[in-house]
C-alpha cells in the first residue's frame, strides 16, 4: 500500500510539472510586456517580444542640444521625420521614416502621413505617425504631429494602450493644450509626453516645459517613473500620465 501511494504521488507530481510547463509555453501573454527607456527629447527605446524599437534618434542640436545621442544597436528605428532632432541616423537598425505598412520579424508597423506644422505641411512638410503592437500592447507614436488629427487618422490609430505624444509646442509639434485635445480624443490608458523643454534645454529652443500639458490634463493621475520602467500588458483601467526623466 505504501509503495502504491508513493507511486501515485510521484505520478501526480510529474503530471503537475508537465501541465505547468505546457501552460507557460502555450500562453505567450504569460511573459508579455515591455521595458521603456528614455534618451531625452522624443527618443524612447522600447524592448518587448525579443525586439527593440528606437523612436526618433537625434543629433544633439536645437532643443536636443546637451543630450547624449542614442548611438545604440536596435532591431528597428521609427522616425517621425528626417530632421536632425527626430530622425538622425546615429543608431544602427532597420530605419523607417516614410509612411506605409511594414512587417519586420513578425512585427506589423503602420505609418501615416500627418502635417508637421499648423499650415497643412506648407512650412515644414509632413511627419509620420506610427502605430504597432508589441508585448501585448498597442502603441501610437505621434512625436512629429502638429495639426489636429483627421477622422481618418483617428480610425487608423484606433484606441491605443500607450500614446507617445510631443507636448512642448513650438513651430513643429503640439503644445500642451493641443496635445491634451488629441489625448482625450484617442483615450489611451498610458500617456508618455515627449519633446518638451527641460531645465538644461538650449536657449534657442522654442518649446515649453511639460506643465501646460499637465494643467490641461489636471484630472488625470501623473506618475514619475524615472529614466526607465517596465510596463505590463495588464495596464490600469484609468488613464495615467507617466513622466520620464
């Protein structure tokens, strides 16, 4: 009888271990999520699903003067434009800046053309807005947008989990009030403000700080998350602004 009980216990243990292994292997979402690192201005590094995406690598000029250029190796680079502070070729990776639909290692990338000024693109041309899914989260990158989104833009973007949006104003990107209108229209769960003046910004920079945006979004929780943080696919139900150093 004792031998039979031991045999049954051993069998159950093996079955439980096998089921646990199958659950982990067969459930991709088990370990999903992303790690986000801020390089300053509008350059973010997003790692998830075994892939790395760098947004808007820059030369340390203009409003990015004084920052350390992100000279790193990544899988994919998504640039808003080819301006030196939004799409400089200082990093190594597959570089995308033109609107279109792309597939890289199973990752679907959608780029849409938007005006890079408030004059329909007549002054600074057009920028590219990016949308993709990574780590179980849907991203929208509006780093180079300055004009209100059209109905078509909103339909193409849908409702992102994470919205990356420039808020500093100036001649080429949204100011705080404009960015707040777009954020409220898209209703993301997480907002990452980028491209705004810091204390160490150049005197020639025409951008403001993040405060006007926060004031326009005064009913939304603000969390300071440092230079790098991890974001689980189980994001909060209420909209949250995450400020990075």
